[in-house]
């Protein structure tokens, strides 16, 4: 188990330094937002005009699209690794996970399964040379990075939400449904803040998901004895808080819009009323 933990930390450290993970996460989030907007258009075309139902359904559809985007990205990563490991002959150019210098190549290229083994020239690099003390240091460094990112993102959300709420209150009469605009402003700030957080934390989130995906695929020795190879769980743990906030705020916003402006089905109509 300790060997597998060490391999995971080594993988995450090398993988996040060799992939453009923040760019990949940005593209996934772009597809997520577009899918949410598309979902609202489709539901309007199907005569589902009740915003109390439509907004939360659009959020859930966008979240499902996010998971689909991550799954497609994981399949791309796995296929890319498989192609390189079967086509290249230089260990130095394909050994993404071992950190070896190429002396362990046997002419046919390093296989993915071999690259994850803890033996000499394997995943951990130089057999057992990667000490657990170094692994703990990397974990501490990664954890500090994520906590720092989360703190900055949380501060950004709070500032954006306060700014949006202040602008809304100052620009509206209290009798005009100002609470609707405040909630919509907070909702937009939460979505924006969540996007910023996921982009900056992408090196950790996507690297861990990639390792768990490969682990679940049985490419790591002893993976069938481990129950933690769950990329879905790792992604959900990193995103359930933004999902919950967005879902609740969309439900509240839909209720308030329906209460103060019963005939409104689009945000453009709401702006005209305001």
C-alpha cells in the first residue's frame, strides 16, 4: 500500500508538470457552461417555462456534461499514453511516470503496466529510492497549494458577491424585486468563483483523477486489491461544494423570479421588467 501511495504522489507530481492541465480544465468548463445555456434553450423549446424547474435542471445537465468532459479527457490521456508506449523506442521520451533516464529500455519501448511497477527502473524511479519522506513532502506541498488556491477562490467569490449585491441594491427600488437581482448576482459570483478555483486547482484535481482512472483500469500492479481507484469520486469530492451552492442558488433565484415576476421566462424579460 505504501508503494502505491508513493507511486501516486510521484505520478501526480510529474503528470501535472508535463500537461497543460489548466488549459484542459478551461476547455471542459467552457463546454459545461455552453451545455447549461443550451439546456435552457431546449427546455424553452419544449415549453418548459417554469424557471423554478428549468434553472436547477440546467445546472444538473451542465454538471453531467462536466463529468462527460472529464471522462473524455481521461480516455484521451489513456489512449495517448498507450500510443506513445507502443510506438516510441526511447524510454526517456515516453516514460512519463518513472522519471528514469532511459537505461531501462529494451528496444520495444516501455509498456504502461511496466512504467507503474515499483521495481528497478519502474514507476517510482530507481526501485525503492523514492523514500516515503519525500512523498510526504510532496503531499504537504500539494495540499498547501490546493488550500491556498481554495482560499484565494473563496475570497474572490465573496468580493464578487458583495460587489454584485451592492450594485444591485444601489440601482433598484426596494419594491422592484431587488432580492432577485441580489440572488442572481451571488449566483453569478459563485459560478465565476467556482470556475476560477477549478482552473487553478486543475493540476491536482485532474492529475488525481487520471491516476485513479489508470488504477481502475488495472494498469497498476495490485490495483484489483485497492478500492480507491475511483476517478468519479475524486472529481465529485473536488466539486460538490460549488455544485450544491449553484443548485441551491438557482432554485432560490427561480423561485424569486416566479414570485415577483410570474410571467418572466428569460433573463432578458426580467431586465425589461426591472
